[in-house]
C-alpha cells in the first residue's frame, strides 16, 4: 500500500467513525460497530508510520488536495 492509499484509507475510517458519533442518537450498538475502525485508527496514529507520513506532509511530498485530518 502506498502512503497516499494509506492516508486515504485512514481518512475514510475516520469519516465513518465520525458519522456514527455525530448521529442522533448514537447507540451502543453503533459504537460497538465502529470499535474495530477506532482500534485501527489508534494503532495508526500512535505508530512510527504515522510519524513518517506526517513528516512527508511537512516536507511537501503529499498532494495539496489530499484530505488529511
């Protein structure tokens, strides 16, 4: 998987999680349903890979129009 693909995948997971959390009302079942996605996001955002992706962004090596949270 390329850096851009990984970032897009993580952004999609984050969007999905936010949609569930912003829903009225947010049920326990819905929360349980996004738990695996939240775990993947946590693993990524606490990983050395995220730090490398962030450094690539800071160095201008990512497309300007790439969505990144």
